[in-house]
C-alpha cells in the first residue's frame, strides 16, 4: 500500500507541476489503482478533484469558481458554479451530470463552458441523498440516482433555472441546459417544464414520452452510432418534434459509443467530442 501511495503522490506532483494533463493524471491513477472506478473514487475522496485541479485550471483560464447551494422546496441543492471573472451579465448554462453524480469530469465541463464565456452551473442532483461526495463508489451514486423520484431531480433543475434567472450577472433571457446520458433525458425534460428555457442540448439521452408540445426551446441532440437503444429513437424524436411544431436538430457521430464525450472514460472519442463541443457552443450562442 505504501508503494501505491507513493505512486499516487508522484502522479499528483507531476500534474501540480504542470508536467501532465488532467487526462494523463487520471490515466496514471487508473494504472496505479487498478480500475476506472477506483481512480475516480480517489479523486473525489482525496480532495484533489475539488481543490488542486479546480484551482489550477480555473486560474489558468481566468475564471471564478465556487461551490454554492440554492433552495428547491425544503431542500438545499449543492452546485458547482464557474464563470469568467468580472460582473457583466452573461448567458448561462445548466450542466446536468451523468448517473455518476457531480464528479470531476462534470466540474471540468462546467469550467469549459465558463472558458467559452458562459456562466455555468452544475447542480448536484444527489443533494437529496447526501451529495455525490458522500457516495462510497460511482456505483452507489448510480443506485441512489436510480432510486430518486424523477420529479425530484427535474424540480431541482427548475429551481436551478429560477436561481440563475435572479442573478444580476445572468442574462435571464438566455439560460440553457446541457445534459449527458442520465442528464440528457433530464435536459430534454427540463425543456418540457421550463417554458423560458432558451435552448436544450442532449448528449446521448432518451426522449421524454410526454410534454414535447410544451417545449419552446430549440433542442440539439448528439448521438453515438453504436448506442443503438438511444440513437435508434433519434428519427422518431425528430418526427415527433416536427409534428409538434418544435425546433429539433441532431447529429449521429460515426464509430462512437455511448459516453463518447467523457474524456475520463474508456469510450472517449476525441474527434467526435471536439466536434460535438463546437456544435454545442455555437448552438448556445445562436
């Protein structure tokens, strides 16, 4: 164990000294700890993800970041916020995590949006269960999210929308949502329940069975060619949205699988992820 601890310490020191990237740090931790899940558990439990990485990357990008909370009924929802430094009003993005909770990957995506000029908020939709940090493993986070009533998570996102709309540094007419996997469906669902949502982006997420007629936002979908169960519904979704008179556009990325955008996971596809990111940012700025 001492050898493992020493190897982890060296990997973190390499990252801290600027000699390795965030992805290279994670790959080193996977090799040291023996699994993707163990590496992520270390990042979350050690504080490296919330402190060392966040502080270094935010400073390099000239961003302000903070962990805050906002009310949703009688619950306080924890969230991670990132924005460019300064007080000017900015378009905002609600970043909706996968079924692993608010982890370092989602915090990094939140900072990336801030680096593009948005004020970005990533709610921890495990707040009702004690928060992502209280989960012992990613699998436990998934189990807790699956046990949560659908209405609770969507309600917490709507409360996040209301929270952003009242901030002096947010352009309340341009608040959008971007969701990944588990969060993709919830991004789509938020559009059915928040009529003032500006735009919604869905990364390999399912389509709500009801409520499409209530959508006012434009919706953009990103799907993976080999993610058959979800991507197979893309044309159906397009037809249903067109029938309802709604704006929907989607892309299918060749030779990719579910979660191709997650650069900390085994299915990451760099070229598809970069193209999807470019399309997303352009869509949100439109």
